[in-house]
């Protein structure tokens, strides 16, 4: 059968490389992946391997955001990981090169590599270039925030349309330090992609050149027997967390890195993120809460420059190995010790944007297993206010757009967790509407769902245990006092214990929203967000 797809007599002794191609025209993040796949395929063949290409799916978070379709987003991470594992193991492939763009292709590839433990490398499809309007950089989040701005009377219909038309100018993943660029940075920090590749623009020639070089490196890694579990150590995961903190990355990185660690058999918990947060400052001024986009970070030196600063400050493990067979210290040896002059994207550690990381782990009676707060861009991450309870994202968004939310409110969106949603939808629509209406510093939003990497403000996600399994968030009633205090790392329902026990005794588990299909299967299998929301725990 292999002769029928091009193998000759001399090819059966060559390593077979699976190229997992996430190409689709569903999303700009993935529309350029076929070209990268072809470059990698040609380079692998020239390097003495036999590449075999197969497809994987993708879901566009930006397009499905705020709809029932968004429930499939996190689910797709498991589907993609299963697909890569199935194709590679079924055909006894010797290595895998995964080409991904939109958010879930990326951690999915890492999950599959950890499961299979055959040499693997990740090729990121690249970031989108910023949209331009009136001299300002736009990202996809600009369009979501504009919806809140128009309801608050800050812009008119013509301005909304102009923002929508200019926000996404071409191929590539969302342009700020949102989830895709956060995960590409984390994967580079763990040594699974080439130095500097995680911040390249999708449209630039260096992106395709990097794909070709990645294939060559993978062929060498197969010969040297460099396997994922050799690289996926506790120290490598700590490096990834440190980089995520330094660049101001997405809350989704917490979920995905926990999942990768669990799959790799490496002990890692939410508490570890908090410990690293306390010692690693935010040194990159990037959207969504900052000023610059990822192409600006690339021009300032990219992730290698960020890692060099962290390494010299003793905040990275330099002995960690990479897919190239080098240590991290060796990889960064020629990177300057100071950021380039004349740029403001990467700051020195002596003058950080924030003295500590921006992803705080909060616990309390409202989240016994923990929750994740993104506190960048928040003037004072402390609020005590009345609960405004919503059973879905749609209910909450309608209240915001109708002007029914006031400063001091604590919005609670529940039954959007891994089991209850199912699928843990991202709450970008309500959070962007809050920002657009100017309430970002005066309103908190907590949920057992999660947030887009484009979200910022006083938001707390991944509340666990979730409502669907009887977590305390299920017991909150309209008007209850809730305290969110990032300084104290506290998320507290201000109701006495006896009353909570009474409510718990009266609580009844809801019927599943889906019993069949992929969502029904996922809801039956998925674990807690505090452990990465994996289905094979």
C-alpha cells in the first residue's frame, strides 16, 4: 500500500514522519497552514524521511464566540489530540510534526505527543498582523469591545462597522497575547518549537522557512531519539508558566498546561502557578490590556529575548533540553542580555509592567479547588458586592447590553463548566461588553466557564468545583454578598455555613443538556478544570 502512495525500494528504511495538518478555511488562523505543511513535507523528504500528511479539525473560537457552537471549542482539543494519536499510532509513525493555528490545535498537539512519546515538533501557523483604523492597531477583540461601546453611546453604527471590517486584515491567529500566541510562546519555552518561531507573522516568508527547518530538526531528533517525555519535565513546565506570566498571557494557558502535565505524568497543580506568579513580573506591554501586538514583540526580540531576561534573573531552568538537542542556556547564548533600545514592548526586569504575574489563583468557599483571575489592567483587584446570578452566558450578556448592570455588581455565570456547559465556553462577549461600557474596573465577573485570551478586567474563571457537580457556585442566590480579593487570593461567598448547608441539602443535580454525540460523551468523561479538564484522567 505504501508503494501506491510513492514509496520506492529504498524508502522503507527511512523514518516515517506524520505531518498533522490543521489546515482549513474556517478561520484565518488556519487558512495558511497548507502552505507550511507543503514546505515541511518537502524539507522532511529532502532530509531523508518519508513524510505522510493527514488532516485534523479546527474550531474558530472567534466565530463561535457567544453561540452554542462555542461549547465545541475546548472539546475540540480532545478530538484533535485523539485524531493525531490515532493516525500516528495506527500507522506506526516514527515522529510527528504538527502544524496548528487556532487555539486548541496547539495544546492538542502537545497532548498527543505526550501520549505517544514519539519525537515531535510543533509548527505554529503564525500571528495575524494588526488591523488599522485611524492610526490605531485593531485586533479581533476590538470588534467585541465595540459592541459594548455602541450600547453605551460611545461610538455610532458607522464606527462599529469600520472596526468590524478592519479588525482582521489577513491570515494568522488573533494578534494580541491571546490564547494562540500565549500557547505558541509556552510551547517554544518548553523546547518543542524553534527559537523565535512562536511570534512570527503568518504572512511573512520566515514563517514558511521556519516550517521547513522544523522538519529538518525533527529528522535529526528521530535519529537522536529525543522524545517528548524527555523534554516535558517539571522544570520545562515551570519555564512555560514563567514565560506566560512575563508576557501577560491567557488564562487558558493554566488549563492547557495542567492538561499537558497530567498527560505527561508530571505533578503540577494550580498552587504551582501561584508560586511562580509571585516571583515572575509581567515585562511585556501587550494587548489585550496593554498597548502592543505580537508582531511588535517579535520585532523586539520575541520569546528568546523574554527568556534571556528571565534566565539571567534566575527565573528559568537553563538546563532544560529542547527538540534541537541543546539546553535552553545554549539556545539563548547569543541573545542580548538587555532588550533592544528604542522599543517599549519588552521592559527590563528592573522596570516591569507589574511586579508580579497577572494570573492569580484564588480559593475560598466559592472555589475550594481553585479559580483563576486575570488581574492585568485592573486598578484595584478587590471588590465586595451583590451577586447577579445568570444561568448562561446569553442571560448575562442580555443584562449588560440592556443596562441592568451597575458598578459594584459581581456577575455570576454558572453551568458553563466542563460538565455543565458542557465544554466550558469562553465569556468574551460579556467581558468585552463590560469593558466597552466602561465598567471594567468596577464590576467583577466570576464563572465556572473560562475566558478568551482577549479578556481582561476583574474576571475570575475556572471556578471549581463547577455548578453542575454541586460546587458552591451552584448555591449562590441573587443579592448574596461576594468578595473577590486578588491581594488575599480569596473568592468568598459571604453566607454563613449553616445557610450554605441548607442550600446544599436542597440542591438537585440538573439533567444533562446533551446526552448524545460528542458533547454528551465529553460531559460524561471530562474531569475538573482544576486538573486541566481532560477526558482521560
